[in-house]
DNA sequence: ACCCAGGGTCGTC
DNA sequence: GACGACCCTGGG
């Protein structure tokens, strides 16, 4: 395949660091020149921003404009969303100002499911390296600029991996969870295609929870960060618990803050924009 | 050297 | 519903 280029100007809500370092994705890396290169689906893409000009360049399976618009969620009006969130209170206003360049990517569903199973009780550098090794062994090779990249493997190829293979790739105790979920997905124990037609987020969530290694937090991340794109979820992890306690609950013993309490505050304050609010708050608290 | 925490989930009580 | 265990890695 040949290299393609696509340039856009004056795109609102588009800062490379905010998008790629806000914790939603694991396969993007910063280059020496400040641009980022990543692999998604069967694409290798480099994104560079200079002043108000964004240049996308890479090996793309399809039309680069369409691929970029879809993946970066370019048709959504983030300015409007941020404006709406900013009126809620001072805290969310501050977090939105901090992460004003965030966009939530439309990531491939299977990759998102397996990536967030790996994320459980894990840190981001290690999550990235595990995914990289799995892709290197079972993904498809793409060469570009004398470098070799590997796509996230298809279910078909992942079925070749045993529990022990995942352990050897550094997945740790998540090995069996990956193995079982891959089997469940490829045997059609859950019908993934129906999820895109389903209006009720809760129904998809229930099915996600039947997968091995998918609990409430991972399910919400999948709903928010995959191309299912549900904003009416609120993934609660250590950082969100921390920031919600600090801003709203103010319990001296943070570990005693119940999930229900956090959920009800989120729903009441952020409603159907909860997922986005969570992401701004998470990024703000974790970085600052 | 030692301890701790990291985008939690699972099995057991 | 609460509680501990869980693989591994980087940082204090």
C-alpha cells in the first residue's frame, strides 16, 4: 500500500498530547519531533500538529480522509460539549480547560476489550508493552519508513495463542482472562454486532460483564473508548475515586468512598455526558 | 534491599 | 457485600 497524506486546518479540540496521553489508547508513541505515530486497524499513521495545521500521513487501508474523520471523531462538536460541561461547576470547568484538546477516539471493539482486560491492576507502560508483544507475535506486519509495525491481531489469529503463550508475553494473571474472552468472542457467546444497534447502554454492559476479566470499570472503558461510543457511563478507578472524593465527597479516608456514592454524584451532575466528564477529570488529576 | 502501587477482577466467605 | 490474592515492572 502507498503512503497517503491528509491535512486539516483550524480543527477545534485537537491537541496531540491530550488525545494520546489521556489514557484511552495504548498504541500511540511520541516521536522526536513531537508528532505521534500509532497503529489502528490496518493502518499506521503519523499525526503532526504545527500551529493550526494538522498533518496526517501514513499507510492507510482505505481513504485517509474517511479513516481519519472516523477514528478521531471529527464530526462531533466538542466545543459544544465542553461549553455544556463548563456550566456545571468550577471543578469541571477547570478540568475542561486543562484537557481542552481531548477527543475520544473510535477504537476497534475487540482491541479495546482485550486492551482493557490487560489494564486491570496494571500500569500504562506495562500495558503498552504487553499489547505490543501480543501484536508483534500475532498481528500483521506493516513496513513504513524502514520501520516495522504490527497490527492488533484478529480473533482468528489470537485463537492460536494458549494461556501459557499469554503468560510468556508478560500478561501475568490476565493470561487466562484473555484466553477465555477470546474463545467466548470467537464462539459467538456474545453477539457483538447487536451492540451497535442496541440503544440501551445497560444491556450491552450486562453482556460485556459476562466476559472473563471484564468487571464494571473495564466494561465502562470499553463502552466509552471503543467505537460503541457511549458517553452515559462513568468508569471508576483509583484516580477518579481520588478526584471525586477531593472535589465533592471530601471523605478523610478515600478508600471508604463507595462506588454508589460516586455514581450517583456523576449521574446527577454530568448525566449523559458522564463519560466525557470522567475523562477530563481523570486526565486533569493524573497529569496535574 | 525492600516496599509500594499501578485505569480491577475473581473466587471465597 | 467485604476481603485477600493475583503477575510483573518501575520508582522511591
